[in-house]
C-alpha cells in the first residue's frame, strides 16, 4: 500500500479489515463486553499515538459471533501522521483474529456506513460432521431441499418490509430493505446462502435462513414463507440460526 503523510488540518482515513467474530460480542462497543470495535480502537491509539483519541465508525453492526471477510471503518485525524509500515505495525499487536488489509484517504463527507450502497452476507452449512471447519459452519444433519429454498429466494425481491425477520424493539426508522440478490448453492456437503441488499435489519439474515430451512425441511411451504413476510410478525417466522456460520463477505461503495 502507498505511503500516506497527512498534511491537512483533518483527514478521513478508510480502513479495510477482516475478523473472526467467535470471541467477540459483535462489532459495536458495549459496556462490560469484548467487541471488535473496542479492540481496534485500543490498538490503533497505541500505534498512532495522537493527542486526540481515535474513535472509529464502522460500516455496520455484526452480532455476537458473526464474522467479516470484508469490513470497513473510518476515522478522522487532525494531526500529521506517517502511515509508512502502518499495516505491519498494527497487525503485529492486534489479536490473530483481526486483520488490517488496506487503507486510504477518502473525502471528508465519506461515511463507512452511510456511503455503502450494498452489503453481502453468506450463511454456511455443512451436511457432514467435521471436527475443524464445524466451528465456522452450521452442521445440519436433516435432509434439506435446496430447490424449495431457492423458490423462497425468488419471492424475496417482491417485498420491501422485513419486520418479520427483525429483532423487536430495534432502533430503526423503518424495516424496509432492497434485496438485490438471494441464492442457495450446494456443492457436495456444503450449502451456502448468499444475500445482497442495500441494508439489513438486526438479526435479519439469521431469521431468513432459519425460516427458509423450515421450507427446505418441508415443515412449511413457500406460500407460508410469503405469508410470514406479509404478516410483519417476528413470532411467526422461524428461529434464528447460529451466528457462527454467518459472514459479511462484501461491502460496496459508489465507484468501487
């Protein structure tokens, strides 16, 4: 990565990272809980050693145990700082489950969360019991009809309001999302659900997967799945699947 020497009064820095969320209570800072945000802020302040306290803003929340193969955050610097060898230095002191990948200077009005135009998640299932990869896959022994679940995917784009798949009492103005793509794929014993949208509600992907799995196991029909969405009632949807198999895989910004 190129060398950055800040010379202006204020620069906004965008960082790309990846992390394994297994040992964290999600991204967002919480009292009396270990989070990804707190861990990064603590270590980045050690490296930059600015007179100001560096506070970072992420591209979104991830729940406890959820992972990110691509995640972005930004922060502002008011002082001159030489970023030469920055990645090497920060990765030396960070835990092994957090990796800094890239950085760049962005425009002052860029926002890691609000400037994003889409986010993509994957949910990963294994049909075979495995002692190692099983920690990052959800092992499901039951027979699953992937074709039926893909019929549910085709229905998703017809809806905007996903109240039925959101945590109740969540702090949002509305429950509307634009889903651009949703698809199940099976390769041998691995089954992956991919979903891309402009935004996601809290717990939304895990609730969608849990409900679709009921369809895949012939517990409910595709028509029932649609009725659940239209009901705007979380209690009618399926249980949320385990967080350990959910990955944020891509965040897209304009002109990227």
